[in-house]
C-alpha cells in the first residue's frame, strides 16, 4: 500500500486528488528499481571480490613463482637473470632436472611420512598396488603426496603472491606442518619442477569430467599421440565403433558435461569407475590389467573386487600402512584388517 500525505491542503478537488495518488504510485516502482539495482551491484561486486581473491590472494605453489616473476621490476634486470636464478630452490640448492625418460622404472618410496614403508619392505616397482581402508583412513592423502598437492617440505608450502611485484610475500614457516619426502626412481620429487612431476604421473579421478572441446582433445590433452594411437586405445575400451559412427569422428564436439554421450560411454572415455555399472567397470579393469602392465599403479578402491587382482594390497588405517601383502595372504588371515573389512562390507 502507498500512503499519500498532502500537507497544507485543507481541501482538494477529487480530480486533483486522483491525479496526485496516481502520480505517487510511480515512486513505489522507482524504489523497487533502486533496490534491485543495489542488489545486482552487490552481487557483481561480490563476484569481482572472488576473482580478485583467486587471482592475487590465494596461496600459490612455489614452482610457479619463477614463471610469474616480472623481471625488470625487481632484483632481476633481465629474463636471463631470472631464468638463471630459477635453477635454484629457495634454500639455494640446485634443483634436479631429470632426463626425458624419468620416471623410467616407477620405483616409489615414501620416506618418513604418514605412508612410510615398514622396515624390510621392498620398493614398489612395476607393480599394481590396491589401496583400501575405511573412510577417513588416509587413502587419498597418498595421492596428495604423490602429486604434491600437499608439500611435505615446509619451505615449498604455498605462499601469497604480491600482485604489484610478482614475488612471494615472505611469511614465517618455522612451524612445519608436514614432514618427510617422496622419491620416484631415487629422485626426491620436491626437488623437481612441479609441472614436470605431474606430467609424469597419470591419474584417473573418482568423478568423470569431459571438457567442451573435441573428443580428440579429451582423449589426448597433451597432444602426444597421433590419430592411429587414439583409435587403438578406443578399440581397447570397446568404443571404436561408437566413435566411428559419429559424422565427425574424433573431431566430434563434446557437449557441456559430456551430455551427448551416455553415462557408460562417458566413464569409459574418461576411465572413471566410482559410479560405473558392473559391465563398464569390468571393461575398465580389463584394460588396466592388459594394457598397463609396465607401470607402477596405485588403485584406490571404491569396490574391493577391483583390487583383488593386484600384486599387493595396501591397507591404510589411521594414516598408516596397517598391512601390505599379496591379496590371498591377507584375505585368508582371520586376524587381518583386510579380512575384517571384507566381512564388514559383506554384512
């Protein structure tokens, strides 16, 4: 309701009063529009604030500092000087630059971290290791350490970048939250450029994701394979006939969220198994067993049957390795953690 107060008027003709009331209703609509504009402005400013936070205040990984430095604005007079200094880490130690074949042997060692091998256990070498454990046991932390999503060296832990200079802001990092190191083929991965580490390790995540690009791009993001190799892979997973029937073949544009492919095809393309049906899951496991046999593989189990063909099974409990042995040995042992885990799932 809109109230109209006319001050100083003792009497007014009905026609004038009607015009005044009708005209006053416009102020109500104007007020609504002003409120809407303020709400929209607040929403857009919040979006800008989020973008500013992610671009300037979000902690960034050390390896990318060297790529973002603005030579000429700081202590480096030229790009060559910046490149020369980038060869050294923040401790002044020369970084390790592995050859193009690294990691050649796939020998993984977790040294004195949450996932430390027991004394006398052999290194993981060209094996398929099934990793299982209850929720919160620390299975995913294994991947965090491998991909350096969590830095074990406190010197390398993310820092905030100064947007004006491009240099990291110095903060006190004497409180070491993480300790230990991960070695692959005898090389400490914290001494290797982080982008090189991640290029050398492949991951099949829990949730399948396809980009709105061509099918060829989704299958080979790094563009390291030719079309014949891509078709060979499609044949391995039983998708070659489906893709060949498409008018554009490998140049088919993937719709947002991969909606132009069925759920099973979506998962086969991306090789994600968390929500795959039994038939799709079987195809994926068969491909892993038959085609990936010269690499070290860690399989974090969402279904225990997917790791029963592993060379060894690692049972994680409270952030530590509780058991590490061949599947048959720990399965038949009545007192083993793995045996109890299988029985609890059966019930």
